C-alpha cells in the first residue's frame, strides 16, 4: 500500500480546474485564510493525489469519494470565499427565495452523474492524463452545484440564508435523496457501473488492488454506494443539528429579552 502513496498525477484537466477556482477566489481581495487553505488542500487531494489516480483509472468508490468532497466540502467552502459581485449576489438571492432550486441542483447533479448510462458513457471517453472536457465539466458542475446547494444554509450574509427550521427540512430531505441513490448503487447488480479496473493499467495498480488488497468489483460498487449514503447523510444530519441548536438559542434569546421588557 505504501507504493500507492507515490502515485501523484498532474493532468491538464485538473490544472485548468484549479486555476479557475484560484481566479474565482482571487477576485475577493480579503478572505478567511483558514477556509481558503482548507479548500485548496481538498482540491489538491481530489485532483492530484493518489485518490485522484484511483478515482480516474481504477475504483468507483474512489470516484465517489472525490464527488462527495467536491460537492459537499469544496462547494460550501467556496461559498464562504465567494466575492461580492452582482451576478453572484443576484443568484444567491434567487436561491434564498427559491430554495428548492438550490436543493434540486445539488441533489440532481449527484443523481445525474451517477445514472449508469451517463456514468459509463463519461468514463469511457475520459482521458486521465491529457485535457478532458467531460471530466472538467463533471468536476466543475459538482462544485457549482455544491455552492448553490449550500448557500441558503451557510452563506456569511444572513440575507442569503433561509430560516433554521426550513434549513433542517432542506438538509433532512437531502439526506433522504442521497440515501436512496446510495442504496440503489449499493444493491445494483454487479457490473452496472463499468469503472472497476476498466481503464488501461497506466500505473500498474491492477494487481495491487485485485490480488494484494482483495478488492472485487462487487465490493467496490457496494463501497461507492455506502460512501454516497453514510458520509453524505452524516454531513446533512450534523448541519441539521447545528441549525436546531441555533434555532433554540435564538428562541431562548427572544424569551429572555421579552422577560426583561
């Protein structure tokens, strides 16, 4: 397994995506450095690390992990770093007034890229070492969807956030949406997703994965479904609990203020 840690990749698709994100963040002159560093590290892990190699060339479960990171981690972090420009302000304002649009974008994008016909077609045309437009569109769309989905919940400005109780419903129903997708992937017939060791063995890892680690196609697909199901729901439930605590705190503050009057 130590051998795997040496496989870092550098391809034009990942470089272009990283540059687009850097330009987006650079528009805002002042930003939270800790948030920026976290977003940058997650992008590096997703786009250049051994996880990316496994995601692009070998394991459906690794591919799913990258998707979860981009949608539910990088996207929300970029919302916190987003510059104050009119197009974005109008977009976030629209999402706040129509939260279902943000919900459908986030959940719908994850469902779309994991429809077997879409997934298999996209993977069959991807070039993991050169510039691949489909890969760029896929990764960028997940990040943007993550931004639009999370903006009504975590935007720094309260005028772009929905009320806490609505946020709880928003996240809880998102958990159900991801759980259903995760369950369908987990219990789908083996071979429904044609990614397991299906690309030419450019890094010589087929034997390591299949023989040394004992990972089978069935195990890989089930792991991908569980990754979609468990970590995603954990994030949604954690967010819901935070919103509930925030709501109770606001309610207590109002009651205390009324008693003072």
